[in-house]
């Protein structure tokens, strides 16, 4: 459905001579990604409002997606699976953060989780896909960006944990979001498929 809609947009742009026929596939894929991402974002916000955890959902999205843009990671074969994986990851992060609130040594756990995330990202990122293969120069650039992103995120989270203790549940969600995204770049999870769509 999303593909068909994206394809129609590209066809209309070709009809109006805004884009070339040769570029149709690229634009269709781009529109597909944008529409899929918007629908996932809207769905997550709605669920965040329903379950009264909108701010935590936003924190998860910000930290997870800002690292994912640079590092890449596992891609689902369909938009629906992408939404389900993202939804489960988000609410699992929120659930784990609630469980950690009752644990005295949660700061130590957060630091260890962030160190592990940095190691994984530095070792395995970036991960490209069949639809978006990266050249050697692009891989170098994205590796640097992903390393900087995960390190900056880790510093922000640790600084929040030290100076803004009242935001404990939020920086825990942020730390778990970073860790979950780092897991998606692991070779054992991110198996290259012959036909990868989106997410």
C-alpha cells in the first residue's frame, strides 16, 4: 500500500517533469521511507498518549533514531514488521527503565550498557542494506558519525544521571534506546537478506 502510494507520487512528479523517468525508483523508495517513518512516528505518539508515557516515547525515538540514521542496523521486510519491532523495542525500554528505578545500582548498569553500546557501534557500524549499499568512502564517513553520535549520547545520558537525578526514568529510557539500536548492527542480528524493504 505504501509502495503503491509512493509510486503514484513519483509518477505524478514525472508527469509534471519535476523528476526524470530514470530516477523514479530512487524517488519511490525515498517517498516510501518518508511515509513509513511518518506513520510509525504518528503511531508511536498516539500509543504514548494512550498509555500516558508520551515523553518517554519521544526520548526513545530521539536517541534511537538519531543513532540509527548514522549507524544503520537491522531492517524488517515490511512496514508492518518495522512498526511492530519499533513498538516492542520502545515499550520494552520503558518497562526496563521502570524496573531499574527500584535498583540501587542503576547508574552503574547504565554506564556499563553505554560502554557496551559504544564498543558495538565502533566495531560494527555502519550497516548498509540491499536497497542502500554504502561505498567505501561513505562507510568511513558514517562510521565516524556513528562513533561521534554514540559517544555524545553517552555523555549526555551520564551527565543527566549525575546532575538531573529527577529525570532518572527518562535517561534510563535513553540509555536503553542507545543499547537497543547498537544491538541491531550486530552481524548475528543484522543478517543481509536478498530482498530488504524498509524500516
